[in-house]
């Protein structure tokens, strides 16, 4: 688990993500995925810098198949932004923090 980044599961996804007041960035991740591991420091920095405007969470796809399948996630890492309980943006693949911030600018 990355500091500042909450782990969510099929069981608490609704409470942690769908019911969140802030926009939520969900990283669909897996232990076996090297690009997912690369994103750890990026997400940690993002969570500490944007924590007042954005909640950052991770969902392990192998242990949470219901949520993974519900949002048709096929590639890791996949990033989804949820606002008001709805997915408003989806991005696939590792990226630098600056690029991730640029891509999130319209939803923050």
C-alpha cells in the first residue's frame, strides 16, 4: 500500500469511491504489473499535493474481480476518475506525474 493512497475492495468501493464527496482517482492495479509499481511514488506525491481536492485510491484487480469487471478494466494500470459516483474519465498506462496532473486538470 502506498502512503496517502487508500486500498479499496469490492466490499467498500461503493462507500469509499461512489459515495465520496471529493473526486476520486482509482488506480486499478496488480502486484505482478511493473508499470503499476512505477506509479506508486507518482500516486503518493499526487495524494499529498492534491489531497484537499482529490482522493487517491488503489484497487487490486486480482482480489476484487467484481469492481474490475463492472468497469470493464482489461489493462493495468487503468486510472478512472469518479465524481458524484460516476466515472468521468479513464486513462490506461503508466505516466509521469506532470502528465497525470494535466490529464486530471479538467476534473479537479
